[in-house]
């Protein structure tokens, strides 16, 4: 039987249409799995295995990868707050699949896989470079210096110079002018600025300067008092309500002191500025003694 041919004009039109279609869409016949080019013609992002993390092997609770950014190769050595990880990822031009869902948790990556090391109910603290980040704590007492900063305890409880009335005190070495923050919220009970620049005991002295230490006292809800001693200046006034973490003074070297530091203690309210200290612990570390470095989680 003879083959039936289309009229020449119609055949030519069909050939032209076919050629035009393939020129505009070279992948038209490759199906939805081609994955060779993005709609704008640029090479498509390889989402199957970016830095060794295929989507089906990512940790639980991760977000789908952003097609525009590669997954970051792990840059966390021990523990990093999610907010800090996000900042670093932005600098590197990559993404971490756990973010932003876990930006308030502590992240790390054992075996090269991004994971949540610790879920933080109250968020996390970004410590200085080189110091592992930690979860915030809601403990009654927090370190009396700015969130994320670290200071060393130079004298702890029940030592040769902390005994009797100040047996439960702590000293922290720090430069003059360091911002001090309330260990616990309360009401300013008393501010004593008895040594000013140029006075004999403003920059430290012997036992004769014992009563010339500048101090701030904060009365707590349980009637105990937080004492902050050797300050250079106060940032609060008597009767003022302060919150935990609020700036209250600048550190100094006033009174009986051999070098710039903060002496802090929780004491009974006996009607004067120097009263019997009582035991207390910092939320950041349960045991603090001379030589202990404390990174503050006192974040207002």
C-alpha cells in the first residue's frame, strides 16, 4: 500500500515548529529529573551532596537547603550558639540546615554533621572567641559582669583574706572602669562613694583604707543584700529598682585593696554596709575559687 504524504506546505510547517521547540527548550524531552540547568540557564545548585551532606542524611529538624547557597563545612570546634553560627555562615556565604529553627540552641558537628549539642530553653550566650558558648541560665545569681565576658576569680570563700564576715565573698580581677552588673534583681539599698579621684584610698591602700571602699548594695526579695565593693563610680541611686544583668557601677580599686578588682558577696541586712556574708553560688559554675575563669551568662 502506498504511503500517504502530507502536502508539502503542511510538512514544512511541522518541521519548522519542531525545530523551534527544541531550540527554545533543549531539555523538553528529558523529563523532570534532568536537573541540568535552572530556569534562567545558570548551572543548577547541586543539592544532592553539598559538603558531604545529602538531604536524606541531614539531621532531624533541619530545614530544606536553600538552592542558592551551599551547606557550610563544619567550622565549630566545640560548641557555638546558633545565632553566632548564623553570623559566621553569612560571612562564608553558606548555610547551616539547622537554622533558623535552632538559632537559640548550642550547635556542633560530630563526624562533620551539623547537630544540636544542647537545646536552650532560655536561649544561648555568645562567648568571646575561643570560649565555648553556653545556654543562658535562670539561676538566682549570675556573674556580676557583662554577658559573654570572662574574668578570673582571684580569691574565693574561706581563705586567709576572706574569713569571718566576708567568708563567702568572691574577688574578680578586672581593669578599672569595667561595667558591673546586678547578680540578682532588687532595690538599691545604699550607694557609698566615700573615695574620689585624688583621695588617699581611691587607688588602693592598706588596712587604714578599709572603710573607704566605694560600694553599691542591692536588697533582694528574700531580704538578703548583694554587696559590690571597691567600685570607682555608681550608675544607680538609692531606691532605684534594678533587674538582673542591669549595669550598676564601674569597677575600681578603692579602699583596702592591692589591685583593681571587684569584691562581691551576698550578706544579711544588718543596717550597715558591712554585714555577715552568706553562701551563694553562681549559675554559670557551681564551684568558683581562686584561678577559676567564669564566663558571664548575665544577659539582660
